[in-house]
């Protein structure tokens, strides 16, 4: 490494430090504390300098690493470890992953907390897979995906509480409603692309949330909907003491009553729903409509010149993506038994988009890895309360530095003429 | 030889600018008709009108079919390719770069495959009828790839091909929709002499073997003079000359338009 390079990287790092100082200074440094009758500012410069120091050091290491010298091998080996996980190996990875997911609830270290985190990760994986159709395949940047999640959840909640129908009837209905809203959103945004599309979809997400807050007669406004029926195991409810004339799950199978039964059932439910989403996406990607989605992402004008109807193609992408969002939403509603508009804020959309983009646009396995990485890390730092979002941001920065195109960016053709050559 | 396309009094205005001014010409079946002219003469605008990207201010364009004729004005957008079977390529290549060569050719057969897959339903059920149709589509793609000698690269990304091969791929992709009229916008731009010669061969093959008329915009005179049956010369949106390649070469008006007039 030449001296010039080092000085250059050092300068650059100091500049990064300056930006970090400008950001962290007011955000972290000036803390407001309410004492007695007033609000006082307590400076905490120590923390600020620690954070700025970390930024300078990190930037310096990245700079030196990118100068491609052998002295600092840590980063390059780390990043090549990641790249070795190509889509080819992804198949083995997927099978191992599914097997692990199936036995997960019965592993010795699995407790209630682990199960909850796993269910949450699986929900995000399913949402990621659903959004992958819209963003990854069709290339339509949708920042309001949470709207369909909300439509699914509210449709499920309203139908189930009003008519008392079972989960298995309400689930497809919720999917249909969400798909309908997908088409509803699709029509006005047909001509838009890129940034403009992103802004309109973002607005759509907010519109849905605000309607949910204000349409008090139907949605019960900010109070949300309570008492959403829990799913039953093919007619057997998970209750300690079932109503008269009913048999509950633990009595039927002669088990000791445990709240874990329901958690495990919910876990398998979301696992199956997510796998269905995945299977469907993998299949449809190889069909003409899937190829048309990808072609539309690549070049819309060329698509038109070949007679591909862009309207129908986009609308199917929106509708199918929204349908899976709706399924995930009804699962969310039945799991929580309570929903309110607060669960469907913009940050949810942002997290799902982040999962799809960081996973590698269009890569199904990438979505899984990104969900585990992003949600898992954020959960690990839950004790830090609001600072855990720093971990979330840090995880995003790490992926962007090492894998700027996403964790798994390799795309495999949907059809091969010469078969697999290894 | 019968008429394939007749353009009648075509006019296209953008605000105060008249890009095409009262243009009329015919193109015949199994012939290559070239449109040439200096930069800004309105050649690409003619294409954009023909292929439904622009709606002309005035005038008519007819595509003749046995004894009936259809007006291209009625079709816009994707329907030009889907219903009227007019295909085109672009001045700056528009392939689907991140998709494989074979996939590019299958997207061109989207509409037939969409019906064959029962709008995805049969496809999801993996029925044999769909798989057979898909195989036919792959065979058709292979037929064209054999002709341009790219079969060995069928599974590579289209964006990874050399420039000349991308040009040829774009042309055969357009041919995969089985067009009656093929509009090529500067297919020889950026090609070396050897690639230009291959392009000439490909265009001659399409002209003689397929029931397709070709409309060509080109600056490369070796291509224009080598293969055109008929040449239309535009300048400032007006037709200044029409005739065979040899007649064009010796026309005083054409030389003036390109090189200017002696004072």
C-alpha cells in the first residue's frame, strides 16, 4: 500500500466522520430530559464521539480494503464467503432450510420467545416473497405494500367477527379483497415508472391507513378490532376448557394443555402459507406471464413492440402480489387477535422493500436470508429499545457495502436450451 | 408484386414543428424498401407513426391483406404488433439484457404462449398441451438462432452478447412474432463491414424466404445500396425522391440534400 493511498483514505474517513458528527451531534448528542416542570437538554458528547470514531474507523478499513491490498484480508474473505452462496447452491440451502424450519419447534432450545421471532421472520419472508413478484420480477417499485397487508388483515377481521366464518373461508376471501385493491391501485399507476410510481404507491399505503383510522363505523378507527377468532386445528379449537359440545385440541389428542400448541400450529400455518407463496412464484416465473413481467422490468417499450399487453401484465403482477400480502395479513390478524391501523405504518412497507432489495431483486432465497438477517438482528438487540433501529440500519449498510446488488443477485434463466451445464 | 403498405398523405406535427409533411409512398411484399435522408429528416418519426408510438396529425396508413386492407391508425401501442403484425427494432438496441437469449425470443411469442398456457392456469397445472406448445416455441427460437449462428449462446444473457449479435438477435426476435411488415431502424449502426455483410445476408433471407416486407431506415449506404429494392428519400419531412437504388445514387436532388448546393 502506498503512502498516498493511506493519506487519501484517511482524509476520506475524516470527511465521513464529519458527516457522522453532523448527524449524530443533534440526534444523539442533545438529549432532552423532562425534569419537574420543564424540558432540559442533557448533552452526551461521549456517546457521540464514540459513534463518530466508529464511523471513521469503519470507513478507513473499507477504504483500505477496496485498495485491494493483501494486508487487510478480513473484508475480502468475508465478502467472498457470501458470494460463494450462488443460486446453484441455493437449492441445497433451500432444502436444508425447509427441513430445519419443519423441525424447528421441537428443537431443545426452542422456547416461546424463539417461536415468536420465527413466526415474525416467516411473516416477513412471506411478505417479501409476495412483494418480490411486484418489485423483483415486474420491476414496479411499490412502497405501499403494507396497504394490501392491511386490507387482508381487516377483511379477515371484519368477516370473521361479523359472520363468524372459519379461518379457511376467510383466508381466501381476504386474498381476493387484497387482489381487488391491487388492481384498484394498479389502474391509476399504469403509466408511471420508477420514482413516480414509488411516490404514488407510498401515498396509496397512507390513504388506506388513514381510511382505517377515520372510517369509525366499520373499522372501529384507532381502537382497532378486538376479539378476532383464533384459528382452529381443523375444527378443534385450542382452548383449555372448550364450550359444551366441542372437543378441544389437547383433549382430542390426549395431551396436557399447553399454550405452545397454538403457537406451534400458527408457526406451521405461516410456514405452509409462505411455502405456497414461494412455490407459486417459482412456477409462475417460468410461465409466459412471468417472463412478460421480467421483460416489462427490462424494457417496457420493447415489450409493446412485441405485442405484449403492458396493462394486463402489470395488473396481474399487482393483483397476485397483493393477494399474497392479503394472505399474510389475515394470518397476522388471526395470530394477534387484535389489529389496529398502527400495525400498518409506512415503516412496515419500507422493511419489506428493504428485504426484497437487499436479498437481491427477484431472488427467492435472497429474501429468506435478508429477512433472517434484518429481522433477526433487530430482534437480538431488542434490549436496546429504540437504538435497535441502529442495528437495522447497520445491517443494511453491511449488505450494501459487501453485496451492492443484494445478497443473491444471480438470476437463473427460466428455461434452458442446452440444459444445466456445470 | 402486390402492395403491402401504403402511406397516404402522412403528416405529423409536434406543436409548431412539422416533422413529416404530406408523405406518401408504398412498400411491396417481399421487397426491401429503404427510407433514407439526412439527420432530422423525420425517418424515425415515420416509424413511430407506423408502429403506433405516435398518432399522426393527418393522413392514412394501410396494410394490405389479400384483398382487404386494414388501417394502422386504428391500432395503437401493443396492438400494432399483436393484431396488425407490424414488428420493429430500435435505433438503440432494446433487448431484455438481463434475460437469456432464448427468453428474449419466447417473450416475442408471448401472446400464443399465453393462450396455450390457458392464461397461466394450464401452465400452473403443468398440462401436456402447454408443455408441447412451449416446446414448439423453443423450436421456433432455435430455428432463428441457427440462422444467425447464436444457438450455442441461447442460455446466456442477451446483454452479454457482442454488439453485432445483439443487433441480429433483435431482428430475429421481431421475426418471432411472424410479422407481415418488419420495420428496422438503423440495423447496421455500429456494425463493422463483416457484420454489415452478415446483416445483408440475413435481411435477404427474410425477404425471400418469409412472407414479410421490410421497411428499413439506414445511414450505411453499403447496406442501403446493396439490398434495397426501392428507396424513399426524405428531407425536412418531405419526400424528395423515390426510385431504385441506382436511380437514387445518381439523383441530383439526393446529392444536394446530403452534400448541399454549390453557390
